[in-house]
């Protein structure tokens, strides 16, 4: 028979065994971090300069790699770069801060339909570098197809007018994760004869699934996309 102590250990119960005495320090696993405190920490991270500094650090590395790679093309090689949009090129901070990081789809869609997301300057500089080097830019966003026109307008307003294609997630896609959709878009670019040298996004799901030579993960503690 298993000892009482081994059973408690199995279920992560902290206890102290003394001769004839069982003293509990805790009978439960640690509770998750308080949501309100997590939101405060995310807001401080955004507002005290850490977010901007880390964002710039990633985009600077991506820009350096883009320059190097464009200067070392293989004979006949066609290259391209892939951008996510939200919290990558476009910022939803006005909405996120006002609505305390809400992911209510009705509120999110209403905000995005207004085409008022400001551009994130460091990634805009990366976009401009790609254009200057004549490297095609593809946007692959998790925004649904119903937001296609509003997204085009938002891009136009912030000065993003030159790109190969804007991919929005089909309305019929009911997959729990965006990875199959985004990786399929990258595969289509590859099948068209392009080598994706750089894929940049704020979610790991923007980057997983292959079809990219290098990936660059931007900071984003504000929400999570599976």
C-alpha cells in the first residue's frame, strides 16, 4: 500500500509529517495569478517603456536580417516577407486600454471596422525597408474576412499601400487554432515560387507551422491567440 505521504506528494499537497502528527501547510495547488493584477502589470509594461524597447529590439534584428538576406540572394531566388497585423504592424492599444483587454468579438469587430488602429513605427520601418529592397510583403492576419475592406482602409490611412496580398481568415474556418490557416497561406506563397525569408508576428501561432526561413516573435502580454 502506498504511504499517505506519497499520495499527498502525488497530488502536490504540501505537508509536514511528524511522529503521529500530520501538519498541512497547504491542501490545494497554488491559485492562478489574480486577473486584475495581471492586467495592471501588462499596462505598466506597456506604459513604462519596456514594451517599446523590446518591440524595437525585435524589429531591429528583423531589419538587419532582411538587409543581409536581400544582399545574399541565390541565383534566380525570389524572396518574400510575411507580416501579421494586429500588435505587429497595427496597434489596438486604444481599444485594449479602454476596454481592459476585452476579447468580446462584437466589441473587437466594432473597433476594427472603424479603421483607426495606429501604426507601430518600428515594424512600419521594417515594412518600408522591404519595399525599398523590392521584397514582396504579404500580410496574414487572423482578422476575419468580414473585416477585409476595413483593414485595407486602415492600412491605407497609415501609409501602407504597397504589398503583394492581404490574407484574412475565412469566415468558414472553425478551427480552434489559427496555425493551420496561417501556415496554409505561407505554403501558398511558397508554392507560387517565393522563399519566405522572414515571418514576424506577436503570437506564437503567427509563426508556427513552417514555411519561413526565420521567425521573429514580438512582445505581446495583452492577449493570447491559439
